[in-house]
């Protein structure tokens, strides 16, 4: 990150406490929920040097309101949220732009995202690395990017792949074997 001023705010959602950081240019970091404001702040500040707690600007307040609605199960689209990805690898920025086009309730795979940006399947691992280093998870919906065959894959946020699964379930995405056609009567 550059030496420019970074502000942050910790806020509560139905999913736990989230953190958001921003510069004059846009959102720079987003911390997915943890169970306490203190743990969220600690995790956010690990990757945010020189950040200071601040009152959100109107655009940041809008993003916070959208995050709260998201964790209440409301369909949200974060693609218009202004981001400041300065300092991020240009190739990763290309991957992030493609990932932002994966909408609510939809998923893609690392390989399919590589193909979408014009690369071959050998780039799927690089896509995975970009998702693992995503500074604004949820706003860049890395939870919607799955491993080959629709497997859950990894997730570097608190709660790991379980958190990824819960976010997908919140969006109506169900992974795993299909429900049986005939339900048991339970006796």
C-alpha cells in the first residue's frame, strides 16, 4: 500500500463484525465477518498500515448498508462500488475485474475465470492465488469462484471453506449431491 491516508470502520452485520477501509479513491480493504469487533479490527489492520478509525464517507456508508443487507440474505450487487486497488498486480486486477462480473447466486471456476480473461487452463492456479490475496472479499466475490468440478476449493477468510459455503448458501447456491427424489417418511 502507498503512503496515502487510509481510514477504516468496524461494523456489525447479521453475519458478525465486518471491517472496511478506504482512501480518497475507493475501498481498499474489506474484512469478512468474525465474532467480535476486536478480532475483525485486528485482522483488518494486519494488512492496512497506517489506518485510522474514521466515520464513513457517504459512498462507504452506502457500501456498509449493502453489506448489511447482503448478510440479511438480500440480493446485492457490489459491482458499482468504487475500489482503490493501487499496488495490486495488474494481472490480478484483470482477474478481479472478471470475478466482479460473477453475479449473486452464480458461480464459476478458477479455470473458467482464466479462460474468460483469455488465458489457458494453466493460469487457473494464478486465479486461485489472486482470489486468496483478494483485498476486498465479498465486493470482489471470490467466494463465487470454485475449484474444478464445482468443488468448494479453498477460502482464506476466517472460517475457511465453511464460511465460503455459508455465503454461497445465503445466495441460494447449493453444492454437494442432489436431494433424493423421494423423501423418507421417517419411520
